C-alpha cells in the first residue's frame, strides 16, 4: 500500500530524530493521556504514534499490544500530512483505508480520529489517536476534548525540544569556555598585552599572585573596589592587604564567599574565584573577586519584606511564627512568664463595607501605629490576619496584663477621622499566659489565645478575657 509524505518530510524526520523519542520506554506523561482518551471518548483503543521514515512507532498505547507497524498501513501516515484532525467515521467506506489489513481483519478498525502532534516549528511528528472497532461519529465536545489532550502531548514534546536546545547551548558554551581556557593557558605569555587590556576593562577585581601570595598584578577594578592604587600594592603580600585571616581555600566548584579588608579599614563581602596556573615552571594564582555587598543588602531587604506586613509595616504571621518559639524558650530560661494577647477589631467589617477597602486599610494602619505607641519598646506586636493582631509580652507581671489590655481597647476606641465624620471601633482581646513549666506548643498557645478572644466577643465585645495557664509538663 502507498502512503502520502509531507512536503517538509526531510525537516520533519530530522526534528523527530533530534527529539530522541523513538524506541524509548513507556512514560507516565504520555500514558496518562491515552488512558484519558479511552475514558472520555469511550473507545477501546488509544495511541500516541510517531511516524518514522518507514514505520509507525507507538510511544503510548491502550487496548493494543503492537509497538510498531509499517508506515504503509498506518492511518497516522495521513494525519501527519494534514494541518487538521483526521476523522474516519467508517474505514470500510473510505477508499484510502477500505483494503487496509487493519480494517479487513476480524474486529478491525472502523472508526479513527487523529490529531497531529507538531513541534514548535509546525512539523507534525505523529498523532494522538482514538480508535474503535465500530463505526461512529465524534461530537463537537468529544473532538474538543481530544484536541485538548493532544495539546497536552504537544506541550510535552515542545518542552523536550526546549530542553534539547538548552542542553546544546550549554554544551556549546561549555566547549567554547574550555577552548578559551586552553588557549589562554597555552598562549598566556605571548598574549600578555591583549589579556591585560581585557583584565583592565573587567568589572570584577583581578589580582595575580605568586606561590608566596605576593601581588604581581592588580587591575583598575581592584583599585576602585579596595582603594589601593596598583603601584602601592605590587610586591606586597595579598594577605597583608586584603585577607588578614589568610587566603580562601581554592575551589573548582562554586565561588567562595569571603570577607576582604579595604584601604579605609572597612570589611567588604566578596565572592572569590581562584585559578592556579603553572607558567615556565612557576606557580601563579589568579584571583577574580566580585563585590557582593549590594546583593547581600538586597537579600536582607527581601528577607525583611518576607516577614513584614505590607499594609501596616508590622511583623507578619510568618515573623510571629518564628518569634513566638524563641520567646517561649526565653521564658523557660529566665523563669519569667510570657503573655500572649490575641486582638480582633470589633466593627471593622461594617466600616470596610460602608466606607470601602481604602478606608479600611487606612484604619488598620492607624490602629497599628496606636498599638505600637501604647506597648513597651521591648514588646512584640504582629498583624496576624485581616483585622487581627497578636501581642507578645515577655517578663511581664501578671497583675499588669489586664490593665494594659484595657488600655489597648481604650486606645483603639478613640475616634478615627474619616473626612468630616468620626468612625468608632473597639477590640476584643483574649489573653493566655505561658509559664516556664508549661508543656504547650506555640500553635497550641495561639489557639488558646484565639479561643479566649472569641470568648471576649461573646461577652459583649470591647472586653478582655484572660485564661489561666495550662498545667506543667510531667
């Protein structure tokens, strides 16, 4: 039997071979799709096929044991030449397939639906097929489902395309880098002037030292980074100037994070790469030093932002989750109790609904500032969620807790100006005490405080509910 070939057959086959999917084991990423085809379309057979030069190879299959067939009897040989799905409702009535042995055989193929599987360049490599041994039609919903499943397979194929391209780029980059290193090592002496030009224009500091650590070269970036002019450092030990604790250990892997000393005495965080070369029998080491002070500052800022509530600038729930276990540990060490106050604003939702979220946000900011001004500088207050706040009071006398809680309610109840109107709000506060001998976890402590706060609300709001500490650990 004959079969059609695509106009871009040579490029299509090249893309198929580059993908390295032919003759590979079963994979869940493809098998899940063929199983879904049989379930969603209620067909006994589903396959993911790839059309090779002479054969049809089946990557995934349900309802059929065959792994490959000749291309001349493959329905999918027609699918890969078309840009649209191939639907055959009754193969016995289709002159292209009526004499196909897969059709004339007992319980042979009657219905076939195939969706082309294309690369990112539009080259059809194979198809996702739904097959039945009975004639049937395909509804619009079923065709849409089949197309969606084919899109999943296509995405997987294109992901592998990208991975192959990236791997080739990485290999090419690594090969080019290796060639560059080899060239530099073999020709470093007769290309000194050219290399010096490159080094002088580099962004990172470059320092060349001998086997004793004496400075042989020092580029312009090193002058700017550390504050010593080149003439002042030549023939001096690098440890005397930059690394009073000794040179970092040489590593062929990642750069070494280290601390260097500048001319003005300040310490500078840096990343250091060290390369040892033997030139004319003499050891030379090249130090490439990158200033990471700004990067570390940004990392610290990101770390701070991850623990800070964007709206109120208070510590957020994550920060509280980190702080509370430390406070509990200090309580056990100092033998002084810890008070946890869980606060919820009464009436906040009504204000938010009536005056809008912008007004609600401003109210939360104002309340946060009032709370911070009311508590001690050593106390810790965080925004838990929404209109809830948590206050940690370490080393506080038990008798002082209730007066402070009531004072916090008074502060919150002070009218809040909203244009020409004054808005009023209150708070309910639940208080739990953590004693040095308590066996509670941080989560259990916060849960009890939360429950106490709801008890305070049930008492009529603007109330304080203080619960007794739990029993000691056995």
